[in-house]
């Protein structure tokens, strides 16, 4: 039986189990409030660094709405993207699977090896396969109306949100950054683009409209912003505001980037305010996350090492907040490591949507953490595999985190690095030689996982020209 047939059969079975799907979505009756499943809003930022918001330590950017979300829910200090670049992380959110499992290990379309790099990068899939079952398809089978607003970047036409379980797709296509920039009109697939409007604002309006239109039935909104991805374009008055603002710590910050962060925060506020207005807040599960670390050319990632495109903490540790008043106590803080592959099973558990036992994923539900029931999750480790060079200077590597320890394997010279993140968050002291037993333990874990996922590896580049200027330019 082909994968495609298996997928179609699964969706058909799931659909038959949810009678609500028998009618077109616009004819579905409103569900009685007493029986309502929780609404789900997943807000995903792009390239937002771990410490770019106030509640994670930033004192120059202004993020009162994201801070409000944290005050009403749970903030995770050790949350990770499954990859240091965007497309693989986004695919992991949709499927609950690691990029190595999916075979999508780099941003689409990625870079070519040429003669610049010492290693030849392996090929990877450049579209989220239709055979994969997405979180939108799972929720749709359970009676949810599903909407995607904003960035998609998971393949060409035919692999867009409407092909992956979303009833509504506003602006989602193959582009990784906004085609034509943030100031409308641009080249994005948005209707009625008003001259002078700002893209982040428009997407926020669309998300709020989706909530308004579906307030009487359970909905899943994937609110996926392009902000704060390049090009760095803020509203002119916001840039001027931050140029004039005095830095509280004496450091220099990018005023246009700060303005983009403010617009992102205002967008979050617009979504939260709409939930409040419609009295949906108590029954809505809200997630906030970024798809990879901050870009070092425009934002500080201190105290983390490196940034986007690197497998060190600055490239993969993300700001993450979850709010659901029915389940989560306000102002909570959780230090248990979680990954973007964990959203899929967590959402299904809270929404009481069952997954067939034959459908295998990599993620583990962290609903128990949200309930305050446990302080650990039932797994040995979290893994990363990024066998590519990145435009930001990142080099092919894999990594594993188990407990407080993280092991990094670099493929250019097959070197091993070991860090104790509890004592050394900045990854400055390599403990590999000082702690050989721990190094061997994590190496064994990583190698077994790479074998299990059938991970692809870089190979020596016979055309490599060993010149200093051929190395990828590093962005600070």
C-alpha cells in the first residue's frame, strides 16, 4: 500500500469519525458552548531571538503584549526549534517529526555547495509531502475550522496550506521572506492591498477577522508572521522612535529592527484583544514561538552563542509561551527542555483528538508540564541534524541535549564538543576531553538516533578551493 493511499485512508477514517465534517464548513451549526473543544491559536514569529522580548530579558524592545501573554500563562526557558533555519522547524510543527525524519533539513531551496565549501551538502526534500499528516488535518477531522495566515514556506504551489488541511489560506506560499518587502502593496498573494499599509498589521487584521468569523465553532488559527525576517523594514515613525530612545544598558540596538519587534508585539495584542472581546480567552489555547534564533547582524543574542543558521544555542533556543486559563496557572515558568516537534501531540492531547497508533511521530506531549503535574518528560534526549552550510556562517553539524548536557558534532573535521548548559549557557567551555564518559554516552545516543532516522550526511567536496575568502561570510 502506498503512502499516499495510507494517508487518504487515514483522513477518510478520521473524517467519518467526525460527523461535523459531513456538512460544508459554512453550513455547520455553532457548537454548544458547554461542548466546545478549546480553540487553538498558534502564533509563530520568524527569526525572533530568545532574548528579543522583555519577559526574556530585553530592555530596549517594547513587547507589552507578549509579556501579557507570559503573565497569563507559562513561559518556557529551554524551548527549542528543531532546526536553526525556518522551513524544517515549520515542518516539524506541522507534523510532529524531526527534520531528519522528514528529510527536510534545510530552508527551501537552500544553498549550493559549489567550490566554496569543504563539504558537499546532502540533498533534501523541498516541499512538505502531501503524504504527511499535518496538525491542521488532524484538527479538521475533529470538527475544527482551520486557518493559516501569513508565511508558509513549505513548498511550491500544490503544497500550500489549502493542500495540507487548512480551510483558509491568507498569504501562505513558497516565499521565505515577504516578496517586495513589508510596505504594501508588494508581490504577496493578498487581496485589496492598500498603499502604505504595513504587512504585519494586515496579517494581524486577517487573523482577528478569522477569529471573528469562527467564534461560534472550534477553530485552529496558525498565525505565522514574516516578522522579524529580513528585509529590516519598520514603519518610519517606529524607526524614528527607537533612534531617539535612550538605551537602558548603554548598548547600541538596531532601531528599525526594534520597530519591527513592536509591530509584531502589536499584532499579538490584536489577536489577544479579539479573544477578549469575544469572550473566548478562557477557552483558547494560545502558543507563541519563533522558528529559529535571531539574526546576529541586526540583533544581540547574548548570552547565547551565535544565532540563526548555527546549531549552538543562539540558533535554536527560542522564546516560547503557552496560555490556556482552564489548564495553566498564570505567570508560570518551566525549565524542562521542549522542542517544536512536541506541539503536535500536545495540541492533540489538550483538544482530545486521538491519533491512530500506527501513525508515528517524534514529539512528546508536554501537556503534563502545563498542568503542573510533572517536571520531566518521557524521553532521553532532544536532537538536531543540520548537515548544511548556512548563509549566516553555520557549518554542517548534529547535536543532542540530554539533561543539562549538550553534545555537538561538527562534520568538517568530525570534532566533538560537550557543554553543560546549566553552568555554561554561552557554550564557552568544551568538556569533551574532561568528561569522556559523558561524551561517549551522548555520542552513542546521537549516533543511534541518526541511524534510526536514516539521516543524510555531507561528503568531501572534490572541487573545494581552500581559500580563506571562500568561507561563508559570518554575520555578527
